[in-house]
C-alpha cells in the first residue's frame, strides 16, 4: 500500500530542486498566489504546466511566504498515484496532508492533471468552501472538461490561465541568449532555424538528433490521440481520428468547410460518416489544445462567421510529418508561427476573405481598431501586388488600425495607394522589435 505521507514529502523536496527559466506568464500567475479563487492552468501536454506550478511553489517558499510543509503537490499522471485516483483517494491525501504533514499558516495545493479523476470538482468545491487559508492550483490538458465541470460546480470561483509551448523569445532565454542583444544576431538567426524546424515544446530542447526529435513529435501525437481523446471520449474509430488530424495538420491555414471535408472523407474511404461525427472529432482536437480554430470576420458586415474556419497547430514541430511539399511546409509554418505569436499576446484573432477570395491572413481586435496581418516568406514582383491589394481592400472597411506584412525579408515601410504597410522581418516580429 502506498505511503501517502512519504509521497507528499518527496514531492515537497522535489519542488526545491527544480531549475529553469521563468515563463512570460509566471509573474501574472504568481501575483495571485494568495487570491481565494482557484487558479486553473490549462494547456497542451508537455507545454510546461507542471513545471510552472512547481516554480510558483518554489518561489513562495524561498520568499518565505509559504512553509515547505504547507505545500501539497500531486501529479495524477504519476504511477504512484494510481490507487488514489478516485474521490476516496483524494480525501485520504487531504486528510494525511492536514493531520501529518502541514502546519499552521497559508497552504498551497497543486493538483496536476486532476481531470483523470471522476467528479474531482466535487472534492475541490468541498475543500474550497471549508478551508479559508488555502490557495488552490489545478492543471489540465482538456479545456472542455475543465470549463464544463468548473462552469457547473465551481462557477465564479476560479481564474483561468492558458499557456502555450515556449515562444521564440522564451526559447532564446532558455539557450542563454539575450533577445535584445544585437551582437547575438548570428546566434539568434541560427536558433530561429532550429525553433522553426522543431517548435517550442520544452522537452524537445534536450534532444539532439533529427530522427529522435521526429520520433518525439510522433509520440506526442499518439499520446494526445490515444490518451486524451480515445480513452476520455471512448472513440472506437481510431483510424478516422488519426487520418482527420493528419489532414488538418497538413492543411494548416487553409479554409475548411466541414460539409466538403465530410464528403471528401466518405468518397475516399467509401464510408458514410455524418458531418456531426467529423465536427465532434475536430472538437476533441480543440479540447486537447492540439489545434486552434480561427473564425472568419466579414469586414463589410462587421460580423463573425463561426461556421467558416481555419485551423492552426499548437506547435510547429507537429506540422512537418503531415505536409507533402517542402515549400508548403515553410509557408504553412510561417503563418502558424505568426498565429502563435499573436495567440501568446492574447489577441482576439480572425481571418478575412471576400467574395473574390481575396484574403487577409489575420485580423486582431485592438483598442483603437483592427490590425491587419499578411504573411509570406518573401516579397516578389509576382506576389507583391496581391499581398498589398488585399490590405488595401480590407482597409477600406477597417481604416483604424495598422497594416503588417510579416516576411523573412528586411524591415521597411512601404506606401501603396495611400496605405502605409509595415513590412516586418519574422524574427523582429517574434521579439517585438518593431
């Protein structure tokens, strides 16, 4: 039988040993450490949620805000907790912590990947209402699970924080590079190539060979599919789930009509799947943060069309395995990278397209209007007018806001038909040097 007291103490000791950079969201979460509402940290698997929580607890101890024995950290994906993954087990953990481990004073409670326990929210609500001197942190890799259960049983009692894999700026800091040091220009460019190829999942940084990195990404995809979707939602048609994810990752940034996609799948596979089934499967990818969806914004009608969508990957490293063209990969990944940067800045993101299929890659809602973004690898005589004309078209309806063209070229400001277009190099864009 597991020794719960020993397990709690071992996790406490581990908290003091961890080392690593602080994420950009760290201070925002840490300043709420004594706030009564539950702190919910959601995000894709292996994006750093657990480490972030440990860092927060560590700082609280080192700053003498919390005693080490008043921290309860438990990871429910640890095999040691297998026999405790039920409400009775949760209660045993809590009773042991209160009676044998903790002392008087403020307590930090961190339950990592708590969604593996059925009806966990009932237990959390119970201790939330009974205990006055605790700060609760919960992490999860499933947005729908957390939002639905919190919405019904813990409404008005939580603050939600969502984290992504490492941004390029965080990646540079991890590599001991100062992003603002211009003398590091060559190193920054080399590291950009690495980041562009393999993405920002923290564990990938410790892997060296290309084949091992590819294997890691394939394992991540299997983990998301088999653990976070198949088991959670009792999916029987695993092959359809895998093929659908493969299709969406291979078509990053392309306009997706679910009705046409359903017809295409049924034609190729000689099946008769319902459109609702395809929608459900896509929603599972969104729930596990493997993908994000972007809705269409109609600038003429000033409204959002939620049935017309594009999809983007949580991480650049997951895209390569599913794209057939090297040219398409670079274009797709650059667009995906711009999307993730805007997402990291917590922008409300849309795309736009008119009746003639003229398209703006991204529109973000700002206090002063709408910023418009086009993305292409390089400006050429062949694509320059197309890219500029799209910005001119949308600017007719959304005059307030700035116009950006994100490329791998140098920075410059171009005047085109009374429109000011800021051409920004992707590295400067990612480092906010514009």
